[in-house]
C-alpha cells in the first residue's frame, strides 16, 4: 500500500472517530470512556494478530512501544477527550493541526532529525494560518482557555508518543532475521513426525479459533453496551430491506459477510438466543448467508489470483436475494 494512501485512510478514520468520541464523552466520564476505548483497541489489536498470524514482538523496541502507547493512547487522550467534552471536536482538532510542527521539534531533539528549509517555511505559514483561524473562532464563540491549554498539553504528549513510535522502528532488528516456525520446519520423514506436526498445527488452529471467537463475543458485548450496533446497522437497513431481510438481521449480516460463518456463528447464535432476532428472521437470514457469505475474505483471496470481484459477488447476491424473496413468498402463501 502506498504510504500516502495509508495516511489518507488514517486521517479519514480519525476524522470519523472524533465525531463518535465527541458524542460518547457527553454520556460518560472522560476516564471511563478512555478505559473502554482502550479495551476495544486492545481487542481489535488481538483480532488483527490472530487474523494475520503475526505475533512478533521485538524485545529491543518494546520499551519505546510501551512508552508510546501509554503516552498516545492513555495520557494524551485524557486531555484531548476532556477538551472534546468542553470545547467540542472542531475547536480541539484545530489545535491538532499544530501536531506536525510539534513532532518536527521533538524529532530534532530526540531522533536528531532535521527538516529542509522549504518544509520549515511551509510549517511556518501553516502556523500563521491556524493562528488567524484561532483568533477568528475566539471572536465568534466562547472558548475556555484552560480547556484549550489542556488540549495543547494532550497534543504535545501525543506528539511525543508518535516520536517514540518512530524511535522503536529505528531500533527494530532486520525483519529478515525474524525466526518463523514455518521457516524452520522440514518435510516429515516418518509417520510419527507427520502425526506430531498434524496434532501441533491442529492445536494451534483450535487455539486461534477459541481466542478469535472469545474476542468477538467481548467486542459484541461492548458494542451493545454503548449502543454502537445501531450506528453500524442503521445505514445498511435500507439495502437489507431491498434484499428481503428484516432490519433486525443487519448486524448478523455484517458478521456473516465480514467474518464468515465459522468465526461469526457464535455471535449469530448469541443474538438469536437472547431474543434480539426472532427465529423467523433468522430463518430468512439463513437462506441468504447459505448462498452468499464471507464476501470479504473470499473475494480478497480470489482477487489476489486475478479473478474479477464483480463476477464473484454479483451472481451470489442476485441468487441470494431471489431465494430470500422466494422463501418469503412461499411462507406468506401458507
């Protein structure tokens, strides 16, 4: 992936998340919300490790990574979320625009990095523009200077976290020296070695499934606690009505198409068991996902070998929609 695309996606997700943060800090205390946010982040991190199979934690860089995480995800967010609750996200993020300049200063003292004069001049004019905007906003509305100062402190701490993250990459050993279990394995020469390898690989797969399903159940409970499921499902409800599926199955449809049936079945069974989805609605969803599921994983795997995504996805959806509407027509005629 291009680094510029990665930066754009990261900025877009951050802009969306700030709107969610601003609403949540109005309902919860800053400390409680920051705790729940950290738990969700940790669960998502473990999910990414399980799905990618990458559990590589370099000991040389671990102090810098831990310090970066504490500064950026714990300490800095307390100040920034408090500013969200008092001054709002727009005014708080205005101060975040100073972050590149702050990171450049800290990088000079901690990492020994220097900027060419052209970039220094660009940052200088950016700061001037932000200063004029800040003065204009202050004239238009009431801004708590104390809260603004806390936001600036939080942004400085966050910038320090970014610099220490960069420092951790600088001390990382060469990735080619990373020892992998697969790279050290050799072909089995006896039946005992073959069975031993099969048992070991099966145990790893079972453990991975247990961890993944458990994390998914925890994530589901957190989403229900903060009513975030409604935010995820509401935009997709009109599309599901077109496909013949009731609105109550929106979350289960997302699970089936993103995680698949093997990993997502526990979450789907829990929704039905707790009565959030009726058996009638679950029956309609069953007809749909029996034909069209795992559209994220399957399509990416086949796209990697050159198969057209549209030719794989559209026929599955058309057949699934036809089957669901046919099932509804058959049930209504009884």
